[in-house]
């Protein structure tokens, strides 16, 4: 877990005097990543509105209070489960693959909720959404932090939290609009199903984004790590060398700590 959570800054003392420019690639990478935060907020926010109509849908009857509470509470419960294993998964298979997996699970979960023909199917969909939220909430901030220039790292990492709030706000707007489209039969399904769109967008988009340079340095080669840093820093060799030196120093520090712990 240490390896996935650590984003160091300032280990290497040869920090360049001028700030690097923030490239379009960095903004693209951060924007694609924080879609996970939007999905987190949307999927936790939409359920309260959708459940107003789910309870009166013919396929979901009878739905007592226990079932209602279970469908709502199961998502944050499984988000906790997802966050527990996502650290080791992200360390072993990479941040990029972890986010691709989470967006795939988001897609399937939202789709199941939208087409659910029984309480059990709806519950399974909500479980999958919880797992995806757990993975995204752990991996996305780390990926953004490891791929961002040092002077905007904090700002870009916290944009994940901003997108969670925006997702909850969007859920309220969407629910208000879809409440006028046969809400007991179609509206609530669309409320859940809309989340498939950003999830699929992130899923395919991440196939064109690179792995984190820190993960590449630890699990692949310094050369591959440098190639990503060249895109992050727009070819600024001074900053590329500084960042690579910082990654190397952090890696050495972690290896030494791991050896001391046995």
C-alpha cells in the first residue's frame, strides 16, 4: 500500500528554478482520469431519486424497507471492499489497467441497474458500482499525482474530489429531468443507465493514455518512464531529469525500507 499511496516531491535537491508549462497532454490525462470521480458522485447521488419510483415498479414489487435500505447501502459497503484490494491490484497490474477495469465495472453496474427486471439484478448492479467506486477512489488520485508536474500536482489530484461533488449535482439535475418521462417504468431506469455513457467514454479513452511513470520505473524500465515524462513536461529535459531523479530516489528509499522490514 505504501507504493501506491506515496507521491513524493523534493527528494532530489536539483530542482529547476523555473516552473514547467502545463501541457495539453496533462490536462487531457487529468480530465479523463477524474471521470471516475464524476461516476462516484453520480452513482451515489442518483439512487435516492431513483428509489422514489423503483418501489412502485411492477417488476420490483413487493419491495419492503429492508430491500430499499439494502439497495442503497450496498454500494458504499462494497466501495469499502473495492478500496481494500485496489492498492495491491494497482501496484501489481498498474494504475492504467486498474482504471480501465473500474470503468468497465462502472459500465456493467450501471447497465444492470438500468435494465434490472428484479430486485436481485438491481442489487447486483449496485454491488458492482460499489466495487468500481472503491477502485476509482484509490487509484485515480494516485495516477493523476504520478503523472502531473509538481507545481500543479495538488490541484489536479484534488480535482477528483471536485468531480465527486459535481457528479452528485449532475445526478440531481438528471433526476429532475427524467422524472417527467414515465418515471415508474422508464425514468428511473434512465437515471441509472445514463452513467454508462461517461463510464464507456473513460474505458475506451484510457487505452490511448500511458501508464504512470512511477509505476513504469518500478515495474518496467527507466526508459519507458522517461518517455511518459517527456509528454508530461513537453520535452523540457531539465524537468524530465529532475523528475526521473526524484522517482529513482523514492524507489531506492522504498526498497531500503522494505528490506529493513524484512
